[in-house]
C-alpha cells in the first residue's frame, strides 16, 4: 500500500475547524441546559427547602453565565472570515466557561444526591 505524497494531499479547509468548534459549543450548551433542568427538577421535587432553592438558583445563574459565554463565542466563530481564522478565546473567557461548567455539574450532582438521600 502506498502513501500519497504531498502533491496528492488535499488542501486544508479553513472553514472546518470553526464549524466543529461552533458545534462543540452548541453541544456543551445543550448538555449544561439538561443539567440545569434536571437540577431544578430535583430541587423542586417533594417540597423544596431553602438550601434546595438556593442551589437551584445557583445552577440557573451558572447556566445563564455559560450560555452568555457560549453565545458570544458562537457569534465570533460565525462572523469570522478569512484565512487567519477566528481569534483565540481569551483566557478569562476560557476560565469562566470552565468554572461555570464544573460548578454547574457539582451543584447538579449535589442536588441529585441530596434529594436522593431525602427520599430514602
């Protein structure tokens, strides 16, 4: 089996990477939406307490923060054209997105385990 040489390789399409990144942001936004909805359902199930409502409000705030960051990044990726590609994600935005994602997951898990232990 022969490996094609450099003259047979296709040129790189600069539009594919931003499209894959945009789709990844949308998938992550959808996942965080599901986590926030499940956390809210767990918090409101069976007579919510003040702690449950606080955790639910925190989950919603984290989800809104991540949604804003993701929407901004998707918009940048959609409007960028040219061979240079989109600008890199600012470190503070990357840190904020990571913190929102991790904190949302922790809050959602805590709510699920808290309501699971209350129901037993």
